[in-house]
């Protein structure tokens, strides 16, 4: 990775109607979840219209969507984004429980992590998804 690439932070959208959930995600990942990745810049979002607006901007490298959010759940939003955005960035869905992973598959999300958030599991999934988007 060149110096210029490492200076550019990756924008990660974190969607949940619950500020505590958004905070848990950002604390679990920190500024740099893996040494091979640039720093992360978080875009906190609490409503579906703002998720769509941010995703349409083309600046988001990864979206983390809370499947338990209301009134619009992250899985429904993920499915909509995958259907509507050409070259949609990867999406990670936070599920209510491990058994809900099949719903994340239906939503076409590339990864799912259950509540309560396990920082190691979340960092592993995020690193895997972002490494595929960052030039070597």
C-alpha cells in the first residue's frame, strides 16, 4: 500500500436507530481494525433515507446495518441497496441472534454478525470485506 492510499480513510456507514448500537460498533472496530487497512472514518446514520442518500454518494466503502433497527430493519435496507445500487459496496448485517444468519443471506449481505457484538468477530468480518476493496 502506498503512502497516499494509507492517508485516505475508508468511509464506513454504521446504521442503527439505537445510538448505543452505533457506538458499540465503532468502539469494537476502532480507527484501524487491521494494520493492512487504512484508518476508518465512520458515518453514523439513524434513518433509512439517510442510509440511501449516503450509499448513493459512492463514497461508502462498507455499510454495517442493524438488522434489529426500527422502523426500517437493516436486512430490508441491504436487499434494497443490493437491488438498486450498481456495484454496491459490501454490507455487513447485525442480526438479533446467530440463527438469523440465513436472513442476512436473503438480504444479499456479504457478512452477518449477531448481537451482542463480539469485537473480534466484527473486526474479522470487516477486515475480510474491506481487504477485498483496498488495492494491495
